C-alpha cells in the first residue's frame, strides 16, 4: 500500500526537479521521486482498470511498467517523461488509457505542448502518405499535395515513428493513423504533440512536396505556435451549436455531427435533434445522412437518432459491462479526480463474476437500458458516414445501426474494437512527483460471444484521395447521396 505522505514527499522533490538542473545527483533524485509515480500508476491500473489484460498478459503488463521504470530512472525532463508515459500507456491498447493532454495541468501544458514547432497546414494520411487537406495560406502548398519529406525524413517514416505513441483499442492501426492527421478540430493535435517531442521543436521546416500531377519541389516554411494553431481552428465556438443540418435536392437531410463530447455544454442538443426530425417530418424528407467522420464519441447522442427510427424498444448489442472493484482503495482516493464521486463506490450496483470482475447491474433509465421509441418516427432511408475516428460512442452507434439493419454505413472501417472497449466512467489519475495525469477508464464492455479485434466495416466503402482533396470533392458524401 502506498502512503500519501510518501507520495507527496516524493512529489515535492520530483515536480520541482523535473524543471531544474542537470547535475547527476539531481537526476538521480528526480529518478527516485518519479519511481513513486510509477508505483502509484501500477497499483491504480492493476486494481481498477477493467481492460488491462484484454490484449496483454499479466507478464506483459508487468514488463510494461518495468520499462517505464527504466525510462524514468535517470530523471528525465518533463517533456521526455510525458513522452515515455504516453508510449507505455499506448501499449495497453486501450483507446481511453493515455496521458490526456486536456487533463494535464496548465503548467504541464505550457512546458510540454506550447511554443513553436507545428506544421502550418492541415493534412491527412492516405495509404501512408501525408496529403495536404488545407494549406491554410502556406506558400508553395496546395490541397492534394503529398509531403514526401520533412527535414530530410520521409513522411512515411515519420508516421511509423509516431504510431507507438498514439492510442487505439486493440490492433486498430487505422485509428492511430487517423489520430495523427491534423484536422483543425482539436485544440491539441496528436501529431503536434508527439512530432515536437520526438524530433524537437523547430522554427521552420524543409519540405519536399509532390503535386497531384507528379511535379516535385522543395518548400521552406516557418513553423507555427500552439496559439497560432488555435487561431486557425475550423470548429465553431464552444458555446454555439455542435451540430448542423441542411437539406439537399429532393429533401434529403444531412446532419453533420463532428463531436459528441458535450459533457459540460449547456446547449440543448437533444432538443436540436428532435427539431431536425420534426423538420424532416414537415418536409416529408425521404432520407437522412448522418455524418460522423472525425467524431470519436462522447455522450450517447446517437440514441436520440435511433429512438426515432424504431417502433419498439431496441436492445443494446450483446455486451456485458464489468468493473474490477466495488470500492476504491482509500490510499488511492487522494490521487483520483473525477466529475462524479459515485464512481468510487459500486458496492450497491455490482455483483461478483469471479476472476477479479464485477458485473454492473443495469437499472431502468441507465445508458445501457433498451432504447425506447420517440416521435416523430422517421421511416425514410438512413446513411451513416463513418471513418477510423469513430472509436467510442460513435463506434457503438455504428455497431447498433449495422446489427439492427437500420441504415447503410458508408465510408471507412471505424476505430474501436468489437472485442470491447473501456470507458463510460473515468478517474483522472494525478501523479504527484511528475505532475502528470493519466486517464483511467473504469467500465469495460465485454462481448457475450467471441468477436474479432477489428472495427465496424462499412456496407459501402468510400474514402478521400489526393485527387479529391485537390479538387475539393467529397467522394464519401457523393457515395451516400448516390446510394440514397
């Protein structure tokens, strides 16, 4: 058992030392302080994490923490400590177990993520190639250009070097690749974070660029800061509507939902979705296209859509929810932040399963209860646009649509894994010596029959290409409109 006094004493030495001098004695002191963080991390994850052994044996996990001990033994500076923590957590192969940028302290975010060194354009990876999605004013670049080299390194090699730090469920590499594109949506882009940590920050980049017609040129461009990245973001303001909709020719409704992370939003998203369906009813709309591309998940917003497609209760897909504890150990409680303290005590909500698991007992009105019909009911055609970003609530939505034949999935295979994902409730584990945070999911979903370690495949495959990016075409939307 870890005592709070020991951890806080180590934290006082470690958190100060991470920013400080370079003497070997100081490095040794930092290494000893950081070791207490690893003991805390190991105890919390092995005690509470429901999917820790889904893809790893106990021996694998023990080696993972031992490697982190080796990484931190010499007292690395804060950026390198964050980098190695991210790599080791990614080895768990759980898309919700990571050193979440958004949950780090302001001091950590400033030390690790701020400053220059960001590529000044938006891009995606297509078949392992970095393709410009929006040059954002970068001279010498155009949509659809392929970045062959960055500072003399092949961009394909850069991608491979960063993949071990990207989170995903199971062996879903497509999810990791999708995370490493820079879309202009996230305040902290995964590529920005890890490229700077792995290769160092630079004030400029030397690029070798190939246009769609095969012409190759060298481009030198200045890097941008985090503040500049934020100024270029393409998303709406946080207090505005998170979804939009429009009507195409023939009355087809397109509902665009770039994100479902609305935990702290005052926006009435349920009322908005209800209003969309009422407008479709008034217009006698024959079809609905729901665009979920780039949407990892968040709240179960899709339930409000499913409820208007059914005329009888819709059971959830056959997954069981399990946790690894009934009450959190008292010695861990001081380091576990959360937005709902009921997560600390599941005693009244669980029953033992054996093998260290407890089944969560479903109650009326809970998120895993059957979805009940709502009006107005929509009887037209449904198409759902998906891609590798869909890995949490959007993964589950796509799974329900496909399993119940409620619509057509169009696009690319989702993220997530049919073997189950972890999430639903979280602790934010605060590591006092380093000052870092690690997300710790608490509820694991487990299939009641064997399922593949794979995402949800589309009924109709469609994906962007360098040519479509260059022309501004949207082949996935075009495929949906044609199918509808």
